[in-house]
């Protein structure tokens, strides 16, 4: 769940006005693609408070959610003491995959975003993961954001005050959690671990956890504490009193009569008193288990691999590891000197493995060493079968009717896989695929699509097949309950799973389903909390599982037949998840959270020695909605609304011109259609007010996979790099742009511009009136992996070709060929080696010069150091942290950003009419930022023009604020 600004439509904003697309600068962009895979037909359900947008396949879900969301809005009218000015636009997506394709939010949406509310239009975007209880929670959370934004604006307007400040993020997200959900066992375990391990912070000093789930739950805990001591009303009075203060701290003092910092520290001391004594009665993982050495802080879903040889009792395992901005499938095994890690698959770098769905997915391992896992490929998931010995993909199974696939489990014999999946209606059910011809021995499944041979289907679901084999897909459950975590028994007769069908108000219990006749039996009856992630012991006698019935997430076991009692395995300080039996049955692999770090431990024990506790069936509390919205739907109609009105600075890809302008952008509710208007006047430079108006109008359409735009423009001035001056040149024209993404990582772009230019200055010195047609085509690849400090792995490249034709005589003809490649890798821990090479060639009667210099290309002090019709550059830079974790105490404790160091070498050559000039640079520097924000950087450099000796023994200095390459 996240609060985001409205889409800022700066990308391509000036294309209609400025893009002469034969110039290479028009295509010097990288970045991954948001691919609109699905064409959905939208409709609207309207209530007194809401306009709920949905598509046909999810109508049943939408009707239930609409009734619930309207009831929440009525409740919030009272809690916030207000009426919304306009109906809230709510967009519902039946799976997270479809949510990630939305154009209503700019940029890529990661899997960690569970919902979204924007500031400008107040749109609420909600994805469904199959759990109705979670959908209620997310809906309440996001509607809290919508009410808070509107309340803040209404209060300021009522008192004629500009909105000069907004509450801190911990309050924004804490209030959303406070209104959305109760304090549950998962929150209890998280905060307890943070306090005991020293990873918790008072809210006024919470910069290190800003934006994280830790901040969400600490914010909720603080507001719950305030509510218990002062009542709930003052919490909402903080919004009511916003007009009376210049900042949040003053508003808090006005509302509560006390300083925020004093109250915050009092709460934090209370929090410590609550949790620190638990050290005496709970255990740490080191006291009862053996750690598996792991390099990353975040390791989830560990699964035991078969022994390397008969009689070998050493632990071999695989798991999902988060490192370097990606999720990888990693295995660990003894190597004689300790343990050796080996990456089997890298996620987030190829179209076949866009994402492994870290928090909703675990791999499965068979007795033969076959690994089953799901991964996103395009707009949906595929099921992969991987050989653990060499990491080769033996099979890829795709099912067109299924969107999301999670938690596969392999049946004995490797001929069946049971898994959880969602289709387009959002239901989360169990499926089984039977591979009647066995697993293929080739690796073609890693790259090929599902073949067409021998497909069968059952229960209305079509199968997925590869040539020479038969794949049969069956739906094992079919209802609105959330069925997850399937685990097939060692004898292949049963599948145990977790489900909220126990009607415990959204909590889950364990069930087993007969794979022979579909018989369903409930196994556990948690008195509170949920039972999840069942795992069969190798002999089939026991089921291990994680449960929050004890107040936090711990491990339990029970016999596999109904009626048996439950035995508790762990009482850990931090949450414990992901149980899986060791291959000898003598213990469990488990993920233990300590200091918000997730690592795998081996816990040895005998179930027979544990005390057994009987269970009784708890009271029934309905989980599924019993009220639906019954009004007929409306057809979706485009309603345009303002995204932004602002001033800005634009640069022309055609002639490197720079100008100030006013900008307004409007779009429809879905974000599929956008109009961008720009307007400026150059009379300050040229004195002619009435003839100095310039601007453009562009229409963009992103409703389909192919994105396109068309616009008209009038421009009057430009900056000429050949003469280093701003001059008058009137241009009137139209432009069209298009982009087609092949995947998250690859796209092709093209553009055509037709313009009539007066006094167009040619390289020969004449300035005729010409009619120019410019076009370009570019191929862009980007699978780079990022952290907050910048790119740390992967490759980016751009290949561009363009041509401008002078239709009035050919004097202005010129063309451009351009290429650039960037590569990033870790030579050793914490350091990143960045490589870049580029080449450009301009040709034709009016071929344009290339100028090199400045901080972003060749690090020399002069921006026009080299010039030519052909140029090539290369750069290598090693970046490493110098100071990290520095905390300043004035005016209040806050963590200073990481200071990085770098050593670099640049080289460039330019050619023109047989003459060559060149330069080399060797240097070092320090910088702040450099990731998603520009780097504030100071370089010391030595320059050579002959690659024999430096120009001076003393270095040149260059200060810059720009993005690192």
C-alpha cells in the first residue's frame, strides 16, 4: 500500500513541440517498460460515495467490494467528520499482475505495492490476491488515504490557508493502518523483533525505516497507544487543526497540549517495557538451531534438496535470495571446506523470469531433485521445472486462462504438480497439472513457448503442452475462499493446504484434500490467528506448519490424520516461517526473522517428545461478503481530469534548444489517454511579443500494448550549438511517436516529424525556408538491477538510426547512427564496476556536429571539448561506499546519506573530414546520491590529449549535479 503523487507527464511531454527525431538525443533514454498486455472492457458501479471501475471478468468480485467500500465510506464520513467533495474513483484489479499494467499510476509498480492512492485526482487502485479479508484491509487502508487527503484540503480551503505542509509519512501510513486493520500477530512479531534487536525507532527519529513496513506498523502502534490514553478523537483532530499550524509538530502540540517528541519518547519507553522482558521467556534462533551461512539479509522459502549420496546426512537446500536489487534462486551445499552457494536462476533480468513473487511464493523440491517454481513471463505466470544439479529448465508450463501461480508442490514420481492460481475473476484456487509423458530432458523450456501437441483439459480448463507430451490441467477447488500453500503427501494421496474456508473471520486453518476422489477434511482449528504453510514429514506421519495462534508466528507439528492435537516446536523472539523437513526427517528448515533480517536455520527435534494440546472448533465468523451491490453497471466513459499545471524547462532533441514553458496535462481515469499542452513566449529574448508565442498540443494513447502519440506545435527560438547562441527560427509542424514493448526489458521506438521552418540555418551558412521530414527508429534494452545507490548489475543498450529529409531541395538532408551500451557488475562486495561505450556517426549534406564534454560524457571542464561528425566514447568507473550509516545529532538525529568514492577513466575520439581529435581522462571523485536522485559530485581529473602524458601534474576540479551513468 502506498500513497503516490499523480502521474507527472514529463516524459515525452515536449515530443510534439520539439522532437526532430533523427537526432540521437531523442533516443538516448533507457528504462524498463510497463507493458499493457491485456485489453480489458471496463464498466462502472456507482454509489453515493464511489465510482468503482472494473472489467467484465471480475464483476462478481466488484459487486461485493462496492457494497463493502460504500459501507467504509459511510463509516469514514463520521470518523473524519466530513463529506467528500467528489465521488472517489476506485479501480479494482482481480490480480496483482493486472494491477502492475495500469496506466493510472506512472512508472513501474513493484510487487511490494499492495495498493495505491494518488494525491491529485484521488484515484484509489486496489489489486486482489485471492483473499477477501486482505482485500477488506487494503480497501480500508487506501480509502483512509483518500479521506485524509480530501480532509486536509477542505480544512485549508475553509480557513483560506495554502497547503504549506503535509503530515509525515509515518503518520500518513500509520493512520491508514490504524483505520484499516486490528493489531495482529504478524504486526506483534515484527515490532517485538525490532524492539528486542534494537532496530526500532521513535517516530520522530524514524528516518532509517521511512517508507518500510516497519514504519507502517510502528506508526500504527503509536496511534493505538495515543488512542488508549487520549481517546480516538484527537488523532483526527490533528487534521482538523492543520490550518492553525505551520508544521506537524506544532499541530500536535496544539491538539494534545504536549510536545510531539516528549510524547513519542514516552511511547517508545512504554514499547520497550512491553517487549524487552520477553527475552527471558522466549528463545533466539542461535539457542536452538544451526544457521545456514547466507550472504544476503533477505532469504525466504528454503527447501531441502535430496542428499548428494546414500547415507549423506548433510543439509542441501535452495531458497529465494534478495540481493543486488533482484530475487534469485540460490542453492547451498557442503563443499568439504564449509558450504558453497550457487545461483541457479536470476530473476528480474530476462523475459522468462521477470519476477519470482518473493512474498507470495515458495519453490518445491521432489525426491529426485527437481525444483518447481513459478515466475512471471509477460502478463501472467508460468510454471517451471528446474534440475537442481545444473540449474537447467526442464519444462515450462503456461496456462492462458491462469494469471497468477504460487506455491507449487511436486507429487511423487514427478508426474504431477499441485499449485495455487488465480484466473481473471480473482479466485484463488488449487490446480493440478499432470505430465503424462514425464519431464523432458532438454532445456528448451527455458526459452521456448508452450507447444501445441497433445493438449487435454479437465473441468473447463485448458492445458499447456510441449511437442511430444501431454499436459492435463484440473481445477481442484472452485469457490471464493482463499486456498493457498498446497503440499502433496509423500504417498501422493493427499494435498494439505491452508484456507479461510474455516469461516474464522479471515483467519486460515489447514485442510487436506484427497487427490483421488476430492474428499475434503479440516485438520486444524486455531483458536485465534492462522495456520499456514503445511509441510509433510518424509515418512508421512507429521505435518509441520507455521501458525500465529500463539500471538506471533511460530512453528507447530501435528499428526496427519484429523482429530490429532497440536504440538508447539518454537517460541522465538522473532517470527518463524517457511517450515520444510530435512531429508532425514530429524528436524526442520525454517526462516527466522531477527533484526528484520531473514535467514535459514536448521531446527533439530523429535515430534514425539513434544507436548500435545487438543483443539476445539472456534465460533464461526463469516469471511465471505454477504451483501453485494445490485444496481446495474454503467458503461465506462472517458472523463478527463487535470494531472498537473506547472512551469518547466524543456530541451529540444532536434537542436539542443532550451526554453521555459507553462505546461498542463490531463488524462482519463484509467490513464490510458493523455493530453499535454505547452505554452511559452520568447519575447524576453527577441522582443516581439505577438510573434513570440510557441507551444504544442500532444495526444498520447496507452490503452493497448502499442503506445502512440500525435501532436502539433509552433516554435520560434532555439539554441544553436555550432554558434553557442539562442536564435530565432520559426517552426510549425506535426509529430507522431510510437513505442512497442516486446517485454519488460526490450522495446522499439519510432517517431516521425514534419515541420515547416523559416530561416533554417544550414551548415553552409545559408538560412532558407525549408520543409523537413524527420524520423528515427530505436531499439532499447534494459535489464539493469538497481538499489538506492544506483545500478548494480545488468546491461542497457540503445541502437538508433534517424534521417531528416529536406523536401524543398535537399540542402538540409542529414542522418544519424547512434549506439550506446552500459554494463554493471560486482567485482567484489559493496563495489560496482560500471562500463559504458558509445558511438555516433552523422552524414548527409547538412550533417550535424557532435560535441563532447562536461560532467556526463567526458569528464573535462569544457562542454565543447571535442567536435566532429563521428565520435566514440568509452568510460569505466569503480564505485564504492566511503562513509555509510553516519548519524548527525543536530538539529535532531538523522542519518546522513552514503558518501561514495569512485575512480574512473574516460576516453573519446572525434573525426571530421579526415581530422581526428582525442582526449583521455583519469581521475577520482566523491559523491552523494547517484541512484534514483542526481549525484552531487566533485571530481579530481588528469587529462591527456595524446595518451602519452598528462597536460598538467595538478588535477582539474569539476563539480556537478547530474546522474551517474
